DNA sequence: TCGCGTTCGTTAGAAGTTATAACTCCACCG
DNA sequence: CGGTGGAGTTATAACTTCTAACGAACGCGA
C-alpha cells in the first residue's frame, strides 16, 4: 500500500485489482466472518466471472494469508503511531488496541481467533507479530517497577529471545506479556459476545484491567 | 448421555447413531477444526451415504450447535466435579480449566474462539454458560478479600444480574470475572500457537497469572 | 401372526464452492 | 507494426450442503 511504485501500466492495473479484491474480501469478512469468504462472490462483485480471480491470487489460502498479513501490519502501524505520540504510555497502547479491535472485530479474530490446525504462518508474518511486541516492551521498560522476584521472572530471564534484544529487565518482559494476554482475554471475550447479557460495561472492565496492569503493587509489585 | 431412557428399540438405535455421528464429528474437529467439518465425510465413515444423515440432524448448523452444547456441558461438569473435591479452591479450578482446554484445543475454541457474526446461541446453552460461572464465584466468595473500592466494583454492584443471585460481594464478582478473562487470555493465545517460538513455558506463565489472581495485594488488594 | 404405518436409507438433482485446463483476445513492448 | 504475454472467458472436475422422491425394512397393534 505504501510502495506504489508501479512502472508499467499492467502492473498498475494488476495492483489496483488486487487491492480491489482485498477490499471486497474485507467487506465479506466483516459481515460474515472469514470462514464464509467466497472467491466466486468477490469475482461477481468485481464484474468478472470466477476463475479470473486466480490470476491475482493462487487460491483462497493465499488471499486469506494476505489479509492476515495486512491485519498484522495494520495493528503494528497503529501501535507504532500511538507510541510515537507525545506523552504516550501503556494506557495509550491499551486504548489503541481496543479501538483497533472494535473497529473490525473479525479483523481482530483473524489474528487472535481460532487457528486452523494445519496452518503455519509464513516467516514475514511472525516477524510483524514480534514487531507488535516492541512498543509494548518500550512502554513497560520506561515504567518504574519495584518487582519482587516472581518465580516466572527467573524463568523468563532464560527465555527472552522473543524480546529481540530489548534491554528491558525480565520483570518488564513479564508485564508486557501480561499486558498482552490479559487485554486479549478481556477483549476477545467481549468481541465474541460472551459479555452480552451480563449487563456490565465491557469498556469499564477493560479500563479496570488496564488500571491493575499499570498500578504498582504493594508486596509483589507488578 | 446421562438420561439413556430409550424405550422403543427405534429410539435406542436413533440415539446410538446420533452419538456415533457426534463422535466422528469430534474427531474431524480435533484434527481439522470446526470449519472443515463435513457431513458427507461423516456419513461415509458411518457406512451410509450422504443425505441419510439429515434424518438425525437438520443440517450442519444443528450438529455444530449440539457439539457446542456438549462442550459447554463438559466444561461445566468438569468444574462441578473439581469444585466438589475436598480442598478445592481457585487453583483447582484453574488447573481443571487448563487440563480441559489442552485435552482438546478445538473443543475449547468451539466455545471461546472466533464467533460467527450472525449466530446466536440458544437459551439453554447460555444457561450452561452461566452454570460454569457458579463454581468460580463460589471459590472467590470464600476467599478472604481486603479490597479497596475499585471504580469498577461499584459499577459491578449495579450490574450483578449475571451472578444469578449469588451472595458474593462485588469484589468477589470482579475477581471471578478477571479469573475468567485472564486465564482465557493466556490459554487461548497458547492454544492458538502465539507463544510458539517465544521460548518460555506456557504452563509457568499460566501458573504465574493464577498466582497473582489468588495472592492478595498490598494496597488495592485484589 | 400378520398387516400397515412410521422411519430409515437410498438415488437423483439443484445450487453452491474451489480449482484446473484450454481457449480467445487485447494491450503493451520492442 | 507485429509478436508475446497477460487477462478474462467458458468448460469441467470434485467437492460441499441440502431437498425431493422413492423403496425397503422394521416394529407396533390388532
């Protein structure tokens, strides 16, 4: 989307049709979920019939993989932009995540939802996934932390490869990890509709979870 | 499964075939996920061809709904059994949840995974869902709690319908809620494979999260 | 014990889906 | 201005869910 360096008119056209296909795919996914995505329906919407689409994507899997890649990149970009804002902190990231998720729940589930047992994401996608972790680590590395050594911190100190050379202490790593998992827990259950009918406000619960995530504790200060 | 009161031989046979169908469906779901569930394949495995299956289930949706119901009931039963064990506490429930989830990840995702946008679960299923909450509420109601009033607790006091008349204070309700969402966050990300390649032990992280869930805090004692 | 009706399983078929193969045709590049 | 490669087409195969119509078997009641 950024590098629109299309020299030949053919490449320009091809790129345009590809994004058009993805746009329709996102519409379908937003309304009916990823499992209901139909290449045929997309082709019809574009005015061309069926197999023409295979000139642009090798198949359903390749299209979905591309959408997953875009979703990851979108979230990574949102995080990067949010953390670049002056005065940005953990709370900024949290609200960015929630806003991004509510913007298109199915896009969120495309990343953090039910995985297909056989499928393994390509390397460049997992690279973007780790790119998402960086702003979170940054945010927690700058936060004052008076941790007592939780048992998990020591374990984490020996397995900090995923931090990708980030100089944060193990306690910050753990905080970044819990930031991720707890907010995912609250968010995915909300988006999946498991809170409907319970009455309380999901946004307040999310805020309460975030609050506990940032507030230092007394004894085992998290 | 419990009430095997099948009077007529026809009903006996019918019930047996229905469970046979569900067994094959579970096998397929465990290996290929719910989206790849094929009624035709199940019929072939049972030695009968295609449309015969519609005598037993009105369609794919009804079969999946039945599987979802069974999954909920299975988890509810596991929770009930675990909380009935002498010395059972919050940690017991947590390990029960994790064991149950690891036993069949796709069954877990059938409940807490990506929702189909249009679909709305029948009432009896949501009833079982609230039945799952009861043991958690019990466990936290019995735990000593020195909470300062978090803003969310007050909000929760006004929206405690979902607790279904449980006499636990709002603080316990919040703890039960966070128990659910945090463990779901850690568990679903693990099962979805988002921890693979990060190096650390998901079980230890799960234990650390549980630890913080049960340990009372200093200031705002959670 | 015998018949009749319910239910089961079958085949046929419609309307979808993904995906491949073969063919036409136009646009662009040299 | 011609040749080539890419775009889009139809036809086809192999799937899927699901409906309709038919036959056969099973069991209940007389």
